[in-house]
C-alpha cells in the first residue's frame, strides 16, 4: 500500500492552522499600537532577582540584549504563529486519537471551540496581543497533548515541568489553567490500579505548583528600591514604547490594595454588567455544556462519582479570580478552554461515560443537524473575548440596555 504524504496526513492540522492564522492577521495590532501593559514583561528578566513574571523576559533578553520595538514585534508575531501551530496540532491529535466512529463528533466539538469567543484568536487583539496568557495557553495545550499521547504515569514528570514553567511565566496560571492538569490527574488517579504511584505524582504536581506560586506572589522581590529605579535600568536597553513604569509599580512594588484602589473598585461595576451580558449571550453554549456534564454524570458508574465531583470542583478556582481582579474576559476564556479541553481529553482517552453521552449527542445531531449548525454560526457571530471589557458584543448589549432604560425613564 502506498504511504500517504505528509500533506494528506496533516490536512486537519493545516486547515485549522489556516483558520487561526487568518484570525491572527485580521486582529493583530500594528507595531505602533502595541500595549505596554502587555509588553513590559518582555523587557525585564532574572537580572532583577528571582521574582514573578520574569521567565519570558529573561529568554527574550538572551536573543535581544537591546530590545527595540521592531525586535519585540517580531518576537510577538513568532509567538502568535507558534500558538497557531500548537493549537492546530492539538486539534489534529485529539481528532486522530478519538475512535473512528466518534471523529465526526470530535470535529464538531473542536469547531465549537474554534467558533466560540474562547478561541485562541482572542489573544491576537490589541489589548491581549503579547500578554503572558499566550504562553499559559501554549503550556496548557502541550499538557493536553502529552496527556492524551500516553497512559504511562511518568508523563506527569513532564506535565509538572510544564506547569512550573507556566507558574514562572505568570502565577495566575494556578487559577485559570492549572484546573486542567489537576482534573486530568484526578481522573487518572481513580482509573489507575496503582494509586500509590499516582498519589506520589499528584503530591509532586500540586505541592511544587502551589509552593512556587505562593513564593512568587507573597515572598519574592526584585533588587531595586522602587519602580522608577527599575524603569531607568530597563529603558537603557529597550524602546520607551515597550515598557510602562506603572506596570512595574503595581506588579513589583505595590500591594493588592493599591491595585484595587486604582482599578478594581472603579471597574468592578462595569465588569459585573458586561459579565452578566456575556453570560446571557453565551447561554446556548452554557446549556450545551451543562447538559453534556449532566449526561456524563448520568452515565458514570457509582464507583466513579467521587472522581466526577472532584473534576467538577476544579471549576472552583475561577471564583476568587473573578472576585479579586477585573480582567474578566481573560477568566471567561480560561474557564471555557478548560471545559473544552477536559471534554476533549475524556473523549480521546476513551472514557466510557463521555463516549456514551457524546454518542447520544451525535445521534441527535445526525437526526437534526440544524441546532448544531446554528450554534456554530451564533458563536462565531459573537466575536472573541476582550481582556477587560469581556467582549465587544457584551459591551454593546450593556450600552443598548442602558440607553433604553434611560429612554423609558427607569
């Protein structure tokens, strides 16, 4: 039999990459529009001490000791293209790892994610392009691919290394993307006959992740007296456009109360309004996901119920991050990416209950494909999440409601 060429073997990955790459080209800001709230972290590294969010800047500094804006733009574009490649590879690997009779359903689930506001394209907009979240998503996709690639428990050494790299990149990872490896480990722990070994890997994963995150958040410091001194050192080797002294002040010298007093208490009201509007607009997707998890719960065996509830408990870390910070669009995106990738993992790993409930979904879509197609079109029309404003569509809905309540005298 003639062996298929790589173009034929990788047609799914190529197609998905082109979708993501087109999103990059459509949304990416010009070099003059780069947001210094995103780019500052590329200008600081471990020469300032072992502190938070310095890993990426250290790596970039090895390549560009003098970081001009043009250099940084090349780096950001390369990272964006790399994210497109990794996300396309993850989608392709997931579909190919799924049983042949369920690949159509796997492709539909991937299409839902790609069309949704939580697609990786949300990271290519003006106030998200270059954010450390990009690297957190890359790490999470790599963890996902490693998790479905093998059942060998030694993979958790690699997962732990990726998790620690993500925490060093930005410790917010603990709240928005660490729930995925946590849920996968819980599932594999309860499915394994050698729970002692998985318990050891779990202790390593959770212990090292939380210990590093707590140290970086509460105890680490930079070797500068104040933000202005740090800023003066940074601008000596980078363009003024790349760095923001206010970012350095809040991230390395300010307290949480400073951030709350400057931003939180003034913005939280708008966050709640646009957040509720986004939840309303995403109601069809919420219904789909909730019904899927309810169906999954119905199909699991009695002995797996604890595993199910512990996996669902991995949604809880999103509560504090919504309460204490205002970048709600980032947290919504993380929440949905977690849910999609967890479903992908369970299907690709052959979880009996997930296969069973998705077989029911497949049959329903085969009988009446219109709801599925309409959901895809609707999600695509909503646009993508925004870092602070949650989403443009949610913002417009809040604006319209405000105008009509004013017109009607409420």
